[in-house]
């Protein structure tokens, strides 16, 4: 039985929700958080709190409640995140900034509030949910990919800085999973991507076609894999999750070869209906 205190962001759906359930079943004292607490209905966890990673006051309030109840924090899972799609020329800077506020600054805010407690305990784990997009950038995905590349860099720096305080930091790099991620992405990007007047419409169409036919990993299975990682004594710097082999190969190829493959994938997807 593991009774560690684990704080998870973005538990209203997807990975955050699955992890909350699975870890609670294993005996962890799970603090599931969401922007809207009613979205946590039905979750059997130790504690449910409102937490918006873009709102410092809501983060501070949640931390005060956690420390009052438990006096410690063993694991932070920085899970909250979403994606927008656009060609770089057409990216709406306000939308990009909002996404960075969640995916990057939100993650940093969370590290900043848990680190003082973990340093005092001389123990703790910070699990950052990155993405394969933090390693591999395709067309019309530059904005999201930039945010997840940032998560890689922040994780690497934090690991070096926090290890002497007994704190382990890792970044997870999932491939596509069957969560609300693509619903949110469609909601915030598809209208723009259906604009046939855009000079980038062939790329947008190709991405829309690709998403229609894309295989997505079972989120429960992916979350079980994450639970296994949490149980390891010593965390590695990074882990691939639910990632088809083709992506691992693409990441390793020389730039020119990889880009030629991405261009041919784009051409093929353009013609798929
Ligand atoms: N699914 C994939 O294919 C995939 C692949 C690679 C990486 N990832 C990463 O995996 C993580 C989890 O995503 P998911 O797949 O589980 O998607 P999801 O089902 O859409 O879950 C995303 C969660 O983030 C929360 N969130 C968004 N903005 C927030 C904010 N300001 N404060 C707190 N929570 C916020 C959402 O809450 P609301 O309900 O309040 O919006 C939701 O609970 C993300 O970091 C994502 O980038 C996903």
C-alpha cells in the first residue's frame, strides 16, 4: 500500500482523471484538482480542490489546504495542458500566449509552490506531462510543439537544480491518446483550419484528414504505464508513453531525412478523405 500524497492538475478528464482513479485505488492520497470542481464528480479520491494553473491565487489557496491537511506533498503531476493548431504565420498571439500560460507558465507556477515543501522534506517527485511534440515538430503544430519543447527544457533544468534536495524530476512524452485533447483542439482550431482561402489550407486539410484517421492509445492503459513509472525507485530523465515506434524512429533521423518523410506524409494526408 502506497500512501504518498500526490497532487494532480487537470483532473476533469483524460490522463488526469484516469491517474487520479488508478492512484487512489493503489492507496495514494490523491488530491485531484480542476478549474471547475463539479467536473470532479464521481472521482473517489482523498481530496478535491479547485485549481486553475493560470491563477496564482487559486494555486496558493490549494497549496494552503493541502499543507493544512497533510503537512507534506510527495508527488506533483503537472498534467494540465491543451493544444492549438495553426501555421506560424497565422497563429493568433493571444491564443498562443493563453496556451503557454497553461502548458508552460502554469507548470512552472506549480513547481514553484511545491518545491519549498519538497526541499524541506528532502524528498519529492515532479512528473511533467510533456508530449512527443516536445521532441518532434510537424506542420501547423509549431505553437503547441514549442510549449512542449519548453516543458522538456524546464524539466531538465529543474532536475539538475532539485536533485541535491532529494527531489526527482521527470518528463513524460506521450503519443496520441483517446482523451478530450482532440475535442478541445477541434473546438479551438478547426474553424480556422477549414478556411480554404488560407495559403496554408493544404496543410490544414492534411492535418484534419490525419486526425480523422489517427490511431489513439487507450488512456487507461497509458495511465497504468504512468503508475508503473511512479513506482520506480529512481526515475529516468524522460519516458515515452503510448508512442508508436515510427515516432521514435522519426525523432532519431537526420533533419533532412525526417523532413522529407514529413512532407511525404503531408502529401499523402492531403488526398485522404
Ligand atoms: N491526448 C493526447 O493525445 C496527448 C498527447 C501528448 C500529450 N498530451 C498531454 O497530456 C496532458 C493531459 O491531456 P489529456 O490528453 O488528458 O487531455 P484532456 O482530456 O483534454 O485533459 C486536459 C486537462 O487539462 C485541464 N486544463 C486546461 N486548462 C487548465 C487550467 N488553466 N488549469 C487547470 N487545468 C486546466 C483541462 O481542464 P478543463 O476541463 O477545465 O478544461 C483537462 O482536465 C496535457 O498536458 C496534454 O498536452 C496529450
